[in-house]
């Protein structure tokens, strides 16, 4: 039983931390002070009690790290989980820490998604906002529901973009029209929105 907890190697994780690799491909990221205090050495085995102590230590640190990150800005559960995993926290410690923080209401993906959609509604298309929500780990069904409740003036945005590009006040030649349409499509505006907006600039699109 002790053998599977044998320390295979202790290597540098970053400038401050060390990666302790155990048999069974279990990796723990600890400070050098932790390693000295716990008496961890390459080739030696760790008892279950030491592993339990490390697990509790990393859980507490993960929880404090999450709270520290949330002090600076709101984040989704996905963003927090990804950040801590990159920093070397084991998945079980991260999962416990996220659950503990969620119980106190510090993480709320629905509220975060609603604020995100509101903040982006004046300058981004629905497709762009949806993409942003999904990239932040918001569930697709939730993201789509949030967008249904969020007014987005896509035609107004598209017209402003065309004006910023100098297309206002004149009818567009085919080459310019195609270029403008491609620019709007890249920003996620639908064909119907593009057709209606370019109808103001080109009679062929009326």
C-alpha cells in the first residue's frame, strides 16, 4: 500500500514551487518549505496520513486563491478551474474549493453571463457575445437564454461600423459593397442584418 505513494521525482514547477511526482502519475505542486516540513524525499514513500494532510493544505490554498482572484474581477467557474489547474492545484482540491465558494454565493455563472451580455450589447453582435460567453465556460443553453433576454441593436451597430469605415453619404460600388458585407459577416452579423443595412448604401441590396 505504501509503495504506490513512492516519490518518483521532485522538479521545478516554477520559480517558487516544486512538482512532486508520485507513482501512479499523481503530481503535487508544493512550496519548498512544505516539502521540507513534510519530509518529502525522492525515492521515499508517503503515508496516507501525509497525503491527507497535503490534500487538506492544497484545498485551503485553492479556496484562498479563488477568493483572491474574485477580489479583482468576477469570473466563471470554468475560468477559475482552468486558472487553478494551470497553477498546479490538483483537480480534487480545485473541485472542493469551488464547491465551498459556491455555497457562499461567490460564483454565479448566470449572473456573470447576464452582466457580460449587458456590457457587450452596445458594441458586439449576438454571435460575438454568444462566442464570448461560451469561451468563458457558460453553458450554451444558459448563454442562449441570456441573449434572448438581452436587447442588441445589431442594425445600429452595423451602420455605425460602416460610417466609421467611411461608407456613409454615398452609394457603394460592388467591390466596396462586397468588402463591407465581408467585414460585417466577420463580426457575426447575419445576412438579413447585412442586407438591410447595406440597403441604405446600395440600391442593389434594397
